C-alpha cells in the first residue's frame, strides 16, 4: 500500500482547484464526495485507474486487502480493476476528491 499512498501530497487546507489542475495534467477527472460519519463504500472496482485525495476528515482506504488511514492532503492511486473500499472513520463529515483516468480504447482489428 505504501507504493500507492502519498501522505502529505497536498498542503491542508486542500485547494480543490489546485488538485483538479494537477490531476487534469495527469489525465484524471476530479469530483467531490461528501460523506457523513460511518459512510462505507465497499468492494468497488473500475476499468480505469482512480485517484483519491482527502480534503477534510479521515478515511480508511482498502485496496486489494491492504488498509491505510488517509488524512487531509493524502493521495492514493487505485489501479484499474483493483477491488477497493472507502470508509469514513471521522467523527464528522469527510470530504474527498476522486478522479478517473482516461480509458484508451484500441481498434479491434485491421482495415
């Protein structure tokens, strides 16, 4: 998990516009989740790579069975097709950014 998690990637308070600009340059979208205490998103996978960055609160991130605690400013890279869960373990609301990488679809055959 250490190779996927970058602690203190962004300086709190996290500037959503700055994260969005950096992620766009890396080929990722950027949207916001606002989760109440105890919110759990369990066992997801996507066809594309994903980034997650905590803006406020604390998250427990699990990727392929490995768990890390994320705090404001931390960023994690979730590889395509990795089974992952996100849990709000903060006493209050957690806000976190997520973005998906571009899907590149190749041609199936010749002309």
